[in-house]
C-alpha cells in the first residue's frame, strides 16, 4: 500500500516537509510502520551473504553425509539431529522466500510501468494543420486512442517523415497494447536524430519494452538515459533502474534458495 512513498523517503526523494510528514505519520500509522520495517528487514536479508553461505554449507554437509553412509544398513543416531537441522533450514527458506515474494517491494514489470507511465502525455502538438490531423489530435486528447491511432496511421501513409505524428501514433499504440508497432515508431524517431521528440521517444521505448516483457532491452534504454546528463527523463530512469535491479536481486536470492531446497 505504501511502497512508493516508502521508497521515496528512503531514497531522500521527498523535500524537507515531506520527510518530516512521513516521520510523523510513521509514529501513528501502524500499517505504514509495519511495511517500513518489513522493507528494512528485506534489505538486511538481501545484504546478508552469510545466510546464503550457511545454507550452502548445510547442503554440502548433507551430500557428504549421504556419500559416507550410502548403502549402510544401520541407523545412526546423529541422522535425526541432522534432519532436525535440515527441517529448520527448510522452514527458514520458506519464510524468507515468502517475505521476498509477498513483501511490499515486489516490482513486476506491469507495476513499474503503471508507476512511471503517464497516459496521454502531450509534447507541444497543436490542433492545427489539415482536417485529418485536427481530428486525430482531438480523438487523442479525448482518449479515443484506437480511432486516433488509425487516423495517425493514415496520415503517416501520406507523410511518413512526420516525427510528431509518429510520436503520438506510438503513444496511441501503447494505449491499445499494440506494443510491437509502438516500438517500431519510437525507434524510427530515435534514428532520425535531431528532433524535439527524441528524449520522449527513448523514455517511452524503454517503458514499452518493459511492459512487453523485454526487461533487458528496457534496462539498456534506461541506462543510456540515466548516463546522459540533462536528459529530461534522467532521474526517472535512475529510479526505475534501481527498482528493476532490486527485483532482480530478489529473484536471484530465491533461485539460490530453490537450488538449496532441491537436494532435500
């Protein structure tokens, strides 16, 4: 519920008044306090490499135990103690895995897209020009994206180099979930080089890759933006990359846990 505001507080993205307001709310809002503490606990767990090393040693000990006692027909008393320890480790893995999976910082591609995507954002387009352009722009601003997309596409048949129309056609395609076409249009704008829409096209190309499941390609785009000083979306790209990397780190931890569980 409070994921975004917690992240903004912990990353110092709030102004002084916002930071103070958050701290005061933390004192009286039990749900906020619970999520805030859970977020800190998860980060601490992720930083604790010793936990993973410990689990690895337990698995190696188990394999060695099986190797030494393979084929023996006797009951060894220490085996019971070992399985108690193994059961405890399994419980630890399940609990930690549940926290990682169900905690408030679970950033799916869809969730990140919804957090950063601004529906129908305009970039200096005017309701002028021929009648078809005017009609398309009106539909766009009225959020009739499917019909707007069709009209923008018709205009591009006659005027394929119109960067502004390509941009708005790309946004309209995102809205109707036609991601392949949106990717093509934004890529074309970027390849044109010097024009008003390049920075916007880069940002929305990254978001389109993200919602389309192409996470690595999205990260490449966001990395380019994040390292370009003065880019309009530099701060947003740094923020979204931090969340993507955080999510990937959690997945790696869970994969390691699953690897440790399999021998049991």
